């Protein structure tokens, strides 16, 4: 399974309720940011970059998001990024 296939599986598992938002953000960010890009088309992988930026800055704490809106992202930001990604694929 290449990186894009893993990312798609992680997204599907989140949408199916197998991951909560905290776990999804951690697993998606790790997979996008750390795993190798073997056998991946860079142009396709770049479509996932916005979601990576959001998940890597996710916070479950509303007070952090309110105090630092340019630093932290919410669950709604993740859902919006997923909708945007769907439109690109």
C-alpha cells in the first residue's frame, strides 16, 4: 500500500467512525509528514497538503482555538478540509 492509499484508508476510517478526531489528526499528520513517498505521484500527494496543515494544528480545546485562532484548528476545520479534498479528487 502506497502513501496515498494509506491516507485514503485513514480518511475512510475517520468518516466511518473508526477514529475519533484526535486519533485521526495524529495518524493522518504522521502518515503524511513522516512516511516515505515511495510509489506516489507528487501532484496527487500535494492535494492532501491542506488537510495535513489542518490536522497537524488540530486542538480539541476550544479555549486554545479561541485564544490562538491562527495557531490551532478545530474539528470543523478538519471537516471543511475533507470537503475541499473531496472536490479535488
